[in-house]
């Protein structure tokens, strides 16, 4: 662990954790497509992940544990980003869904609903559903409303 990692805020740690989760999904089929790579670079920029940390995470995303989120809306937003990676190359692979299921569990979604959440999320085309619509449909599955 770098000394700089010790002094990171929890927000920075969550962003790095989230990015590592996205990388795990991208690598789940042992290949990162050009579309997935573009999305990774976009997410890295969004979360202020510098090129050194980007390369470090790509090399070993499992070094970074999933950090659970207490806020349900934030969890769903992270799920939305994860789905964008799953759908980046317009092919949803079984390995990607298995990796997504692990991450969804780690994000502290209700364990009894993880399968239903992943199934519903995979049914929703994130290219056709904005975040707000996605949140509403996932909330129904989570049964928080």
C-alpha cells in the first residue's frame, strides 16, 4: 500500500473501490474490448484517478476491496455505472453477470434480493434508461418503497 493511500478520504477510497469493481467486470471475460477501455478511461477521469493509479488497478483490481455504501441511491448509481461496463461492448456475458452479482453483494444491497436486482438490472438497457428511470425500476426490486 502506498503511503498516499493511508491519507485518502473515504470518498476517494470509495471511488477507487468502485473503479476496481468496474475493472473486475471488464476483465471477467479475460478481454477488455476497445469500448470497455474507453469507458474505463471515462470513469477514471470522472473519479480523478490518475494514470499511475489507473495502471495499478488494471494490473490488480482485486487488491482493492469493495466498500459498501450506506445510501441506497448511491448504491444504485454505482450499479448503473457497473451495468454500463457490462453493456459497453453490447454483449452481456455470463461471467460479467457473475462478477456483477459479487459486486452487488459487496455494495450492501439486500442479500435476499441480489439475484433479482442483477436480473432486473441486466434487463434494463442503460443506453435507453437514464439514471432516474433505472433507480425507480431497481427500487421496486429492492422493495424500499
